[in-house]
């Protein structure tokens, strides 16, 4: 097993060496313009040397320095980048990508003893991966001269986000706060209430669970045109679509959650001669919380999807779905991407808030302990 | 399941009853307006009859939706001038045709997304760097409304000359990709340390451990994510038909119905989509039961 003794990332390192060599050779050939700067090339050569040094040292500090040099080379390439680029640019483009990959392999396979070190690594590695993707996007689009109506560069998107803050905020307010959140609160609230009613009658429970499971798999977002017809173009129709989308998943999860307490626990409540209300409040609702939060988390994504797609069917002249569909029509793709970034951020922070809340409420559950 | 039949039928009957009951007040405004304009009184019986048989009701009655579905499928194919009986091909006016357009894009996309998702999951399980770098993003992507990029993908691909089935399939693939990745990573990791140790004592190589232990034990997880993925893929294909004003497909039926106020057509397309979704989930479920039974993993 010779592969076990080799340093992780040696293949990427070797390929990077070839790419850097190709860069240097191509830079020797006379090109009218567009060669990457000498400083950037030197930084990459330095990173390669450190990579070779690391084969012996295996130290996180060498890797940190190597990462810094690769970053220096990468940003040096972006500075003063004009569209028709020489072949050496693409050789170096490859070199940076391979270098980042080698760094990831090495970092991921570092034998860290401390818990804190492992935690930091679990943050840094995905971060480097994301930054590498962003850099590849930026350099590829700008170096390849991709027209902005096909794919705008990340910096263009960031500039657009900074430039049209008020528009984006109005869209966010209309779609997320008015449409998604209102519908989410109404739909989930109604589902929990119905679940509490259903829970009292075994007949209803046996009837509604399969129907709810079936309905949860249906493309309910297709009700959007109907809702727009009934409730008009305003936020009410978006909230209605969201209510229809979140109701069944939430109902199914809550009903299942209310069954989650064990028979022996319910028997104990009976020996205390607890009323239905008491056993619900003190035993079964707390026991249902992991299921309820699971439903709330699933529905948080559905709510945003519902509100955005409903706007594709008709909306006033603001809203995230409207911005996306009209931006696509006018080939303003930077605006579309900016809206998508906002949607992604609001979606994951909504989910994150729910997950944090879940951690506080269901601290007793095995899945939350022992972390 | 047998004990559930009566309760389920009761619940469905109650839902249909509520639907009928809702039709009358929702549609009565239009009938009353018409009567007011004509200067006649309407009795309650007439009101009920009128509300249940409008051409463009605000809420069509269940039997109207059923009749529309029947007419735009079997009747259209049987008697229509462009139907299956007269031309030998599916009529472009029938729901069968529209459902097939959407379904084919869904299936192609679902196949691509599932395949790539399994490949990435295999990579994540076997490579620590991929695990650390890709997995957090795959999980985070579950929390964002990916469908928002659908219109952009369609229009951009249109601009570079790719039209028809492929753009929709790409959206479907994208939507079914992440559930499969997350589910399969969990599944491929589900063998416990003792089983992995046993494979080591057999001197099994990595491919052998994969083929004989990891892959078989990931099957329940695979099917669970396939069910999520196929539902997501269908939604992707339907939404993918919206931005270009597509002429064929269930999404196009929804869109044209909402442009021209053809509510019955919208509801029929909606139910067709529901039937397609339920059918696909049922097929995946049947394959799941068959596979797991053959593998000796009774649920």
C-alpha cells in the first residue's frame, strides 16, 4: 500500500508544478498583452516551494503561508485584468485551481489533536472551497470575456447589490416579510391547530395521515395561478400559496410528533389522573417538539419557494419573484443574481434561526446532546 | 394499511363535500350579477344549479374538473381530429401530451441529478477533502430556494441556442441532485464500525467494501431521497415551463389558463400534475419495496 505513505494532494501538487512551468514558458513567448503579472507568478512559485517543504515538515503554519501565497497570486492575477488574455493566463488559472485543491487536500488530512483545531478546520476548508469557486468564476468570466447577459462576474453582482439596496430591500419586504412569513405563520399555525384536533380522534388520524402524506408530495406550488386569480396581485395571494404549501407537511409532522411519547409515559400520566389537556401540555406537546421543528424547518424552505414562484404568475411591480422574472426578460442578469443572493441569505438565515431555536427548545433530545 | 381504508375514504369524501359547499358561495356573486342585469330573481335551486355549471367559475366544481380531464384526455384522443385514433400520434391539445412533455423532462433531469448525486456522494465518503469542503455547501443549499434560478437558466440557455427539453431537465436535475447527495452520504456511512472491521478482517479492498457493504446498506436511504428528488424534479420541470411562455407541458397549461381565465383548465392541469407526481412516487415506492424485499431488508 504505497498510497498510504504518500502525502495527500501530491498529485495536485505535481500538476500545479506543470501548470506553473507552462505559465513561465508561455510568458517567455512574446505576447502583445494580457500576461499575468510577474509578482503573481513568483507568489505561485513560492507556494510550490512551500508545498515541497511541507512534504517533510507537515506543519499547519507552512500550509497557512502557502495559502497566503496562493491567495496573493490569485488576487494579483485579477488586478489589472483586461479581456484578451494570453495563453499564459489560462495556464496560471489552472495552476491556482490546482494549488487551492492541493491546499484543501493537505488541510483536510492534517492530523489535528485538539478539538478546537478540528472545529476551525471544519470552518476553514469549506470557506476556502467557496472562495476558490468564486475566484474561478470571477477570473473565468473576466478572462474569457463572457458577456454579462450570459453570466455576470461576482464583482458585478456585488456592485449591483451595493447600488440598488433600496430596491432589493423593498423586494425582500414584499416577498419575504409580507408573503412568505405571513403565510408561513398562518399555515403552520393552522396545521398545528388541526393536528391537535385530529389527535383527539383516532379515526381522523388514520384518515388524515395518508391523505396528508399524499398531499405533501404533490406540486402544490401549481395552485399559484388560482390564488392570484382569487386574491389579486398583492401579497395576499402569495401568502395564500404559502399557506397551501406548508399546511400538509406541517400537519403530518405534528400529528406524528404527538404520537412520539411512549406508552409507558402516557400510562404514567394516566396514573397521575392527568386530564387530556394536562397530558397534552406536560407530556405530548414537549415530546412532539423535535417533529414540530422538523416540519417548521422543511416549511421554511417551502414558504420562500411558494412566495417567489407565485410572483411568476402575477405580482405588483416589486417582489423577489417579479425582480427575477422581469430581470431575466430585460437581460439584467446582475440584478437577477443579486436577488438570488438575497433569497439564499434570507432562506438560510431563516433556517438557521429555526435550528438555533430548536436547540434551545429540544435540548433534551438525543440528537441535540453530546455535541 | 387495511384498517386505514375506511377513514381515508371518509376524509376524501368530506374534502369533496367541503369543496362542493364552497363552490356555491364563491361563484354565486357572478350569478347574482347576471340575474341583476337581466332583471330577474333567482331561486335557491337555480342559484345552486348555475354556480355548479359556469364556464369560467372562480372555483370549478369537482365534476367539472373531472369532465374537463376526461374530455381533454380520452375523448380528445378518441374523437379529436388530431387525436391518437385519427393521426396515430398524441393530440397536442390533450393532457396526455402535455403531461408527457413535462414528464419526459422530469425523468431525464431526475436521471442526471440522481446519477451525479450518487457519484458526488461516493466521492465525499471516500475523500476527506471533498467531505470537508463540499458537504457544508450541499447541506446549506437545502435551505435556499434553488428554484429561483430556474427562469435564468431557461433564458440563458435559450440565448446560447439550447431549447426544448434540455433546459427543463437541467433544472430538474439541479433540484433532485442535493437531496440525493445528502441522503446517499448518510446511507453510505450507515454501516457501523463493527461491520467495517469485519470487512477489514476479510482483507477486503476499498471497492469491495463499497460494493458488498456500503452500497447495499445505503439502499433504504437512496430510496427515501429518490422520493423527495422525483417530487422536486417535477416541480422543477413545471416551473421551468413558465418563463419562456412554453407552448407545451403542464406548466404551460397553468400559465395559459391563468392568462385567459380558464379556471377549469388550470384545475385540470393541476390534477394531472398531482396524478403524475403521485404515480412517480408510487413507482419509486414499488421499486423500493421490491428491492428491499429481495435484499432481505424488510421495512
